């Protein structure tokens, strides 16, 4: 049986089996968590705990130390091989082994050379249970050779030419770091024009005269030996030319149009392109058929070097660098292949089994090429190792069945390919141990009531024992739900009550035996202060008493002590302490402070405090109350990793006791100048223990507060930098949403600098499909807020977690959230679309839902497209106006309102997700029934006679069906606006004209007219008309009193009209000079002088009449006349024929006379020639009033005043004249 880690806690509910506790301690490769008492007789195979790196480069100037540490029981012995053969350290006086370990120390400082001990070393740790081996440790001394002697000729070239200065450093171990400097050890400036390549050479895209110098020196720094080697200086002289010929780019490195690059997984991929040309070329990078990985791509050396960190197989492909200047561009393709040394998928884990049990060792690794897995046992290939019948090897898995103690051994798994290897040790330890309980017997636990009680039962056994808890002498099993099982065998009672008192028995069983142990639990009453000391204000010289009454468990003896300001009471006989009181006699100012009563028992403690304020005994002037003065003398003491103690001296309270202190901090490293609230303490405290966060440079300040307000801040304390630690929290707001159908965009809210807890903040982003069996895929990214996973299937749920880490370590295991990869358009249209017509303007649509898998995204709803079939007159239009209704969620039906009656409609339904719409369903056609029609488009009364009126109309613009007939209702209106009897008349639907006969002469009629379909009657249109008084007036129109008033750019024409209604007026006019041949001087004609006198007299009479009517308020009361009508649809002016409706005067209520009170709205406007008229009145709507002027009475607009400066040039008009009278 394999030992496994159990969940942290498990609750037992009523009716379940007795409490069973499993061994939670897992024997791992690094530590066996057993009680020290067991280590004396518990055997364990060896485990390598520390070893030198595989590639171990040593300093030849120091002794060689090759580490090999291991543990086991009994303690293991150590041996070494060198270059595959046994290394006998006893024969080499310079080699010793560290006592108690396998670490080799080779003393080469006194004599010997490091090169003598070059080779491949391997350590073996062995005891009676098996043998563990280390990695192959390749030991090589570091080398820092000198440059070879060479004679460097000076270089002379013209301005604008390209240049490469070779470095060619000596081959060292490890390779040196190259840099160029001058004789003064100043680094040579580099730019897009001059830069150092990866091979150390210095490249000039084009040289300038200022590049001339004699001390171009290449340096090689060998870090391992801390030495620097120098190449001979190179002299460069640039000859100035009058003009340098510009040229397109060519590559200095790499050569040709294409090259290959191979890199190992996890390394940094560095690609380089350096070009020459004039002007200096600019380098660009792209990846063919892909994008450069975000957050892992960096540009170095002025974009001449492309670096991709943490390279993986997905980064293989063709990368193209492009060099471009004003004369052209060239490109070079680098084919990158990413190989991989072996890496673990599942390393083998130690097994602790009991005799007869089964188990497996699994060793899974990956790489490119695929690594080969081989097994060893106790350091010997399993093929030649002694046979074990309980062992069966199946590729990367060893299966153990019915193991015995002789099956104990250490197994090695080796995964190797041409790029490296992995070696892991895992032991199989077969133990047969009876259960043992390590908790001392009859342990007594005492707990305060209503607090948790923890009863220990530490145990060990193999096979793994089961644990049962019992209570009481009769052995009744625990079965209530108030118990909590902890992974270490502890029984917890979360809220212990008095009835929890008793004896508890822990029983451990396995097939080899049983062990039990009894512990005892007592529940005690809590200690309470039932009478607390109270705040006191006393006069100097008087006596004060504080009371503190304590109640406690009768089996516990409390100790009551008094403190002043958290310190012992002064040694003064004025202070007297009896059972429940503290008495202070002859109080002085120094006695002011906080007095605390503290009661302690062996299990708990309580305290209560009161403040004593001492005042003067005699009346004093009224104190000045103000906010406290700032605290001062801030001091930091007891500095720890995550806490520090801050102390201060309070400022003057200004006669109002300080109630509290507010402590703020500033993080000068991350948010300098910004102060944050840290904590608040009582106004009686002058110290505070402050909890701190790692890697923050703290400064503190303190403010005091009393009943008046808050003081100014104190001076800042000294700074205190806490040590870095791993993050203690992970980023929030982790989400996974796809921006494309084949990706998953993982976003999160990054930690701020304060939360980073240390330098080098990064994030480990992990993901895997929710419903798959894949392992977590992880990548470490810089301090960013987004990572894009490419190549994901469309809209698949993923489990995502983002873990913070820094240079110190990882944050706690993050919470797992669920996201989805990108959405794509739905694939399937809704089916079984049905339409039910509810009425002429409303229809209901039903459809079947689309299968969720075909939606390929979050269901947003369903969208209905519907449109009306076009009439034949509109079919030639290319655009069909479609209406859209969207129904949210998973609804499968919806209503279409606002339809037009008696219409032919087509619709289809589409499902909608976050990406967009899916395909449309098959078009469904439906018809709406007839509805009531709209009102007739127009209604006119023409040809009035003594006893008849003719009505003409246009059919409704929206018949909404087939018209069946028209209904005409009319009634007379007498002189007092009373309505007569209503006559109802039906008219066939095909008529647009109707004559009413046998009407009363000179009578006003009101008409109500509407159309009908089979659905009912539509809206009505109304009109009024008057029959004529006699036949002569009806057919003899007459225009009289024609007047004209001309201005610079317009003329005002007015006249009086008598005759039939519904007529049009036309004005003819001409321009002076167009008929020059017929002009005569009429100024001397008698008839003209007489006509002018008559016109002047007529205008005078007209002005007098206007003035009188204005004083009488003779404007038409339009509002009253509209209110007097029963139908509000009567219009004061008909837009169809340009005439006004006939309103009667408000005083005599008589019908309007035909003639002077029938104005016209016809106005002649200036268009193309100067001989046209324009509207009069500067913005009035241009209607004629009864007196022939434009005043806009019916338009409701206010007449404007004449423009300034036009008085002298404007001809006199009735309007101007009337304004002069007012």
C-alpha cells in the first residue's frame, strides 16, 4: 500500500462510521517526516540530497570541491567513479572525503594542477536498502588565454564606406564577454550606424570623419577568473569626400539570402542581422506565417538582434529580417529549428509499501528528439541487475506486485537524447510496522468554554493504520457532526462546551496489530471582568478609586495586576491595591494616564482600561480648545522581517484629550510622496507594533485626534527597508476570453509594486482544457496583464490560473477560474420557424432552439429580420428596408409589433453569439389582415352655388385593405356657431368627387369624411364651406383697390377681391426700360395727376381705418373661433389651394365678406433677375393681411422692425405708416 497525503480536514456527520484517521505523512525523496524515536530502528534507502552541477567549471586557483550529500538509515557509505572507472581516493594524497558525507575535496593550492583532475565524476551512496547515484559531473577548469600576437595595419577608407573591425577573442571556458573601449577605458558609443555583433566584431554601416581614431580596442572579460584580456589597438582613418554616393542596403552578417539556426527549448533564441548602406539602414523583423510571441520578444542592439526568451517548439519557423533605407530594401530569411533536451513530464516518486502490496514507478519525459528511457537499480542497468520476481518493467513504468522486504532498492530513471539527459533516483522501501501512537498517554487538555479543543493522536505504521476515536469508558464511538478531522491525526472540537469534558480514546489499527491511547479533556469557564474601571477626571490633591471585579472558573486561580500606561505602578505609598480596587490618594499631575486592570489564569487573560485626567483644583480662565499639536520624536525599534515597533511623543492636546493616533506610511520605493493609512491606536498609547510587507522602503508619520479634530502630521520617521519575500497573493480579476476563434486571451489585474514583495515580479500563467485529460501548460511572463494562447479549438472551456512569482519564490497556489477560447460564428440556423398572425399589426414568431454545440460561443439571443414586400412601383429599388428585432437569451418565440395591415411580409431567424450572427433560417412568408384605413389624403369643396357644394378628395394614403365605401357626414352652422342636424351619407369606394344638392343658400356647413374597409372605419377629415348668396356673385370675380409700394429689392402688392373661393392669383410685372419704345413722359399727363390724387386719398382713408380698427382691437380672434368649433381639425388655412378658411368677426359674428377679407399667400420672390420681388418683412412668412400688408397674423410670428439705415431708401408702406401712429 502506498502512503498518500490526505485532505486537510474532513467532517464526520451523524450516523457515519467511527472517526477514521489516515496517515497523512508522505515519505518523500527529500524528507521522511517521522518522530525521532522511530529513526533508531526504521530503515530507509539512501537519497541524494545535494550534488554539484552537471557542467562544473572550477577556478584553477582554488581547491576543487565536488559535492555529494545523501541521507538514509543506516547512514549510507559513499564511493566515486571517474571517467567510468572506480576512483580510489585513498591512493591520491591530495583527495579527501568530507566526514559523514561523500563530498570530495581536492587540494591543488599546495601542489598539483587542476587540469590533472579534469573528467567525469559520479557519486554512489549505498546502504543495506539500496544505492543512489548522482548525475555525471563534468569537471573542467576555467581558461582565460591571452590574445595571439598579431600586427594590425592601419585602416584607411573614404567617408560613407562600410567597415568591420574583427575582434576574434581567444577561446575561453566559459566564453568571455566582449566589449570595445578606447585607451581611457571608455566604452565606444554605439548607434544604429555603429554596433557590436554577437560574435564581438564592431560593424560600421557607413563611416564618418569623426570615426577616425587610433585606439579601437576589443576587450574580453572572463568572469569565472575575473580577468580581462586586451587586443592590440586598431587604427582607423576616414578620408573626407566632397560627396558620398548613396547606396541601397546589403547585409554584413549573415551572408546570403537565407541561413539556419538551431536552439534548445527553454534557452534564449538570438537572431542577428547587420546591414551596411547609405543612408544607414533600419532593421525590421517578421515571422513568416505567424506573429512574434508577445511578452517573450525583445529587440537588442538597435533592433539588429531579435531575442525570444523561453523558446519552445512552437517558435520554430522562418524569421525574416528586412534592412531598408531610402534607396531600397533587402531581406534575409533565418530558418529556426527548436530542439529540446529531455524534460520531465512525470519524474518517479519514492514508494513506501508494506509486504504484499502493489505499486508503480512512472518515469515520463519529453524532448526533441524523443528521449530514450532506461532504468537502473542500485546504480546497475536493470538488464544486468539481480532478478526481482515482484518487478515488471513496461517502458517508462515499473510495476511492483506482492512486494517483500527484499524488494527494497533505489531505482534510477535515465532519459537522454543527443542534447542532454535527466537522471532521477526513487526508492522502493518495503516496511512492516505495527501501529504506534506517539502522543504521550493520559495527556490532559484544558480548554476555555466556547473555544476550539485540539486532541492529538500522532501515529505511524505500515501498512497505513486506520484511526478511530471513542469517548467515555464504555467506548461509544463518536458520530456527531461537531468534530473536525485534521490530517495529522488531531481531533478538533471547534466550539468546546461543558458536556465535551471526558476521556477520549484514539485507536490505530493495521493488519499487523493495534495501538490505542487515552487523553482527557476538561472545559473551564472563561475569565470575565464584570465591573470595569471607568474614566475619571479629578482635581489635583484629591483621591480617586478604580474598581475591577473579576469572575472566573473556580478551579483556576486568577492573578490580578494593575498597570499604568502599560507599565508597573509607581512604587508610591499613595497607590493602594486591594481585592477589587485601585485607590490613588493625593493625586498629582504625574498620575494622569491610562490604568489597566489585567486578570490572568493559566488558560486565558482579560483586561480593561480607564483614563485618569487630573485638573487644577481652582477655577482657571476658560481653556482654549484646539486640535492637538503634531506628535514628535518618532523612533523605530525592534526591526524584524515583517514588523517594527514605532514609538513617538504626543504633542500638546490643547485641553481636549487625545482620543486616538493615526499612523500612516509612505513607500518611497514604489509610490514616493503618497501616504497611506496603516493603523489607528488608542490616544493613551505612544507605541505601536506595525505589521509590514516585504520589500517596501517604509517611512512613517503620526497624527493625533481629539474631539476638536485631527492634528497636522508629524515629521516622517527614518526609512526602514524590509527584506524581499515571495508574493503572498496572486493577481485578481483573472479572465479567459478569446479574441479570435483559435486563441485564448488570458488577462488579469497585475499586482502593484507594494504587493510584489520583491524584485523581478513575473507571472506563471497555466491553462488546460476543462473537459480534457491534458496536463497543465505553463509559461512565465514578465510583469504584464495579458497572455495570448494560440492554436486553441473554438469555444472550448479552459481552466486557468495565474500565479505571481518574484526573484525569491512563488506566491501560494492560485485559484482556478474558467474561461473560454475564442468564439466563431454559429454554424446552424434555427429550425421549424412558425409565424402566427395575431392581428393586422402584430405577429408572433416561434422557432426551435439551435443546438448549443453549433453556437460556438456564448448565446446572446435570436435575431429576426423581417421586411415588407415592395409594391410594383418600388420593386426597381435596389435597397429593401429590413427591420430587425433581437430577443435576448434562449427565448424561442417573440412578437413582431408595428406591422402594416394588409401587407405581405417575409422573415427569417438567426442565432447570435458574441462573435456575430449565424446563417439565416429559411424565409417564412405571412400576410397581415386588413385594418382600418387612414384619413383621406385631402378634401376640397369646389364650385359652391346657391344650393349645392361639390366635394373632391384623394383616397387614404394608407388604405390598409380594400376600401368598401366612404362615409360623409355634414351639418349646418348658424350665425351663433350652433350646429344643426347631422346628415349621414354613404359613397361608393370608387368615387373621388360628390355633389351635394338641395342645400340652403348662404349657409356654412361642416363636413366629416372618412373611408371604410371590412375592418372598420378610419380616421376622419373635416372641412367647412358656405353656399353662395346669389348666382351673380358666384361667377363674377372682381379685383379692386390695387396698390403697389416698391423698395430697393422688393415690392408690396395688395388688392381687394370679390368672387368665388378657391381661386389662384397671378401677379404680372416688368422692369422699367424693357418697353422703352412705348414710354412717354406721363408726369405731365392730366389723367396721371388725377390718378395719383385719388390713390393718395385712398391711402389716407385706409390708414385712418387701420388706426381706428387697431384701437378697437380688431385683430381676428383666431383662438376663440377654433375653440367654438366642435371639430379641432378645422384649419385656418388650407395648404392645398393657398386660401384661408372663412372666419367671422368676433364682434358681429357674421360670415366674412368675399373680397377685402380674403387674403392670398402668393408671394413673388426674387430668383434670377433683378426684376423679381422678394418677401417683405425680413423673415415673416409672407402672407397678405386684409389691409394689403405683410404682418403674418396667421403665422403666429412677430413682425420685425425695419433694419437700421434703410429708412431713407425704403418707400412708405402701410405697415410703416401704421407703426408711426402707434
